[in-house]
């Protein structure tokens, strides 16, 4: 999770970034604890919200054909790729049909 200075992308290894890097380096334990806390809270919230998420999934299935989820690859400001998974709110394959705009009866 923590990268050494030499492992950072070249555009980040500047004298403007160095003070922030050194500051965060001293806070590694706090950042690790925060990461653990965030993970545990997210897991608890997922369990608590599961019934509501299940109802949403059923509504999507009943309302229209296609999958329940929409998956897309995105890129961070630092060029790292990641996938998102969210409930589908548009018609199935809307991003592959043509124009990337919302139209009447799309939802």
C-alpha cells in the first residue's frame, strides 16, 4: 500500500510533493488504522443495507431486461485503472447503443 519515494511515478517526484510525502510517511500507522476502520464500517453498512439493496435489485429486474449491475473501467488522476460496479439505472447497453446522452424513456 505504501510506496517508497523511488517507486512513485516520475511526475509526482517533485520538491512540491516531497513535504507532503514526508508528512504522510510519519502517519503510516494512523493511515493503516483508518484504512482498517473504513473497511470494517463499510462491511457493517453492507450487511445493514443488504435488504434495501436486494429490493432495489428486484425492482431493476422487474422494470427492464438486462443485468442488475453496470460495470465500467475508470482511471484515477494518477493513471491507475479500476472497475466500478453499480446498479443499472439506464436501459441495458445504453453506453454501447450510440450517443452518450440520456433520452426520453431511457430510465
